[in-house]
C-alpha cells in the first residue's frame, strides 16, 4: 500500500497505523504536480511491482462565501486539487495498468453528494465534484478495453475533523442553520473496501453512503 499526500508527518503516522514497515509506503506528493505524480507511481511500482488499485481521495473546499466574492485563486486551488489532481493520478494509473502483466486494475474516485445536490456557497467544490462524475464515466469507458474498472463513491457527512462544524450547525438552502447528523467514518471505509474487493469483471459504478438522517433527499 502506498500513501500519498502533502503532509509527510501525517502520512508517516497513517503508515505506522497500517502495520509492518513493508506493508505501507508513505510518499509525500503534491498531486497537482505532474512530475510528482509520476514519481509517486514510479515508487509504487518499484516497491510492489504493480498497481492494482488507486483511490483518488484528495480534496479541499473554498471558504463558504458568496459566489461573487470568490477569488480566482480560491477557485483554481479547488480545481487544481479536486479535479486536476484526480486526472493526473488517473493518467499515471492508466499508463501503469495497461503495461503491467496481468494488465488492468481499479480506480475509485471520491465524489460527494454535492455532485448531485450542492450546499449554499459551494460553487468551486460542487463544480469539481460534478466534474469528477464525468471523469469517472470517461475513465470507465476508456479503461474498458484494458481491464481497468472505475467507480465513484459519494459520501455524505462522515464524522471527521472536516465535518466537525456540522455539530454546531451549518447553512441550509432556506437560509437557516441546522445541526446535521454524521456517521462513523469506518462505515465509509467498509464501503470503499467492498468496492475494491470485487473482481475486475464486476464494478460498483456509483455508490452513495451517507448519514441516514442528514438533509439530502429533499434538500432545498
């Protein structure tokens, strides 16, 4: 297993939690840098001989300000990480998976329920998650001839540091603020493991896993 991210200290911590030193390799990587992504996949092949699974999980959001107040720098930062980063990793995965023997592999993209139902003041994040759905479909189609499967998981309100603010109330489409239920992040992990465990003859194209009582169905 290869772990990639910008913060080396956090990567090493997760690698230690994963088990023996030979089980997890931490590779600090800026996924917006094409050369850095190429080095990441090179390290993976060097360490493990092949790449069977890629989980495109990196993502950020912009400040929750009015659309007209967003800066171009804020917009580009979200697009670079959420969309371009996923593309760069997918491109390198294709190069490796098509060349290895036996060929093929699986790519799982982390989408969002925002790909279907946006939150207020979330234009950059929502736009990139819609785009991830397009990338997922194109990857599935282009990978079909090479035994490369691609699916997407859309996650709603997993209990992590990123969603801690929901316990204090977050803006709703009707202008109010509301505390939103969250779910155990381990439930998300089990869903991803299920998607990853399938043989390449089968694929979960899209999956939504969310806190049961969160405002999603009927939102707005």
